[in-house]
């Protein structure tokens, strides 16, 4: 049965696939069609001085010096970089902090805003303003191309670090079949997914399962998971990830015991909502945030020196 080609949905996937066969998947061709749903992003034309990096928005940061430096592109969660346009303080401060942390660690850092420039306020329940999964996957491929054209970037050390929505998009970007369907000549050299959605069990009579983590992983990929995550359950990633890893693909994962979704989201500490698996609560954890940063840096260092 034909799969509906509106793929921007995280929790809204059920509506698109309720009539699909069991184990229906989004094909690379579906993602290619969705990659045309909005116009291309315009990436920063200049570096933002670190002292001016005071608000979460699309920005490019770089270390002092000529380089070449490794680079990371940061992909935000489904709520975007600004949670409430009427209240400037209600912003995604954790993503700004990640950008500054990576810059201070010696990375050229591109904080991408794939929603705000298009007028989308959130894509947690479905597409807005053409921000689909395929469109965002194309955004990320284009971000890799943009970073490699910068004269101070090491073209063999460009990584994607995604969080929740950005983390699941990373799975599509690290798929050879998806990359070729969208028409990207090259993806990133390494990928890290913080608390990603790996598969979705639909609440329909035949309960089809959609796998978000792709089985044709191309480049080294690390998943960082929380065992108390009731929004994107770690068990789904552990089970599917073990199968993909056993097939010889360069995938690894680490699970933090007792940690929730969005453990790095200090400004959302205590946030509660109803999710597909019951009540979802975000609990900020400083130690886990620090450790996940150290694990990410160590993983990228190992990945960048590995044979290509």
C-alpha cells in the first residue's frame, strides 16, 4: 500500500501510516520527494564573535586561529530554537550552550535553525511550513557541503550532532540509500544522536512498525540514550541498534541509567506532557550533560582518525 509522502511527523506518523502494511518503511524515494517541500536555507555568511553569541539562532562559530579545524553541525529538537516568540526568554538555551561548548573545544560549529527561517514554530506533532523529514535531511546534507567549503575547516572531519528531532534526522543522513536518493555526493564523516527516536509502533489495528534507524549505516554513528526516557524509549534503540551493529555497521550506543529525554535541557527541567507511552517528564542532569559531551568528543576523535 502506498505510503503517504508527508514525513515531517515525529508523533504524527500514525496518521500518515495507519493504513500501511506491517513493517512499512519510508523509502529513500519518499524522502527525496519530501526534500522539495521548502526552499533551501541560507547559512551564515560570517562568523559570529563568541561574545556576541548571546541568543539561540542560526550561527557560525569558530576557534581562534587559521585552522584547519574539525567541524560540527548541531541539529536541534522538534521545538526549535525559540519556544515562544512572544517571550524571548523562552528559548532553547541548551542548544546555544552546546554551540559555545564545541567552539571552545576547538570545533568550527554551525548551529542550524531549520524551522525559524521558514516560519515553523514546532514540528513535534506534524509538518509546519514545509519542514518535513526529507527537507531537513537535505538541509543537513547542504550544511555538510557548506562547512567543507570554509577555508578553515578540515574537510575530512565534519560531524553531525543531533538532539531528538535532529538525532532522528541523523539516521536518514547516515544512510547510503537516502543520501543517493536525495542527490548528496557526500554526507558527514561521523554522527552522534542524543536521545533519538529509533522506531515507531503505530497505534492502529495491524500495529505497523516504522524503523527510523536505517540499517545501511555508512559512517561511524554513536547513540546516547536515557533508560528513563518515556518519549523516545532507549529499549527501541538498543534492540534495533544491536541488530545493525551485529551486521558489521559502524554503530555504537551508550545508555545512561535513570536519565530522561532532554537531560541536557536546563531551561526545561521539570517540563511534563502526555506522550505516546504515557507521561513524559524532562529532568536536567548536569553530570550526564558533561559526560555526554566528553563521550561525544572522544567518539569524534576516534572516528576522524579511523580509515575512511
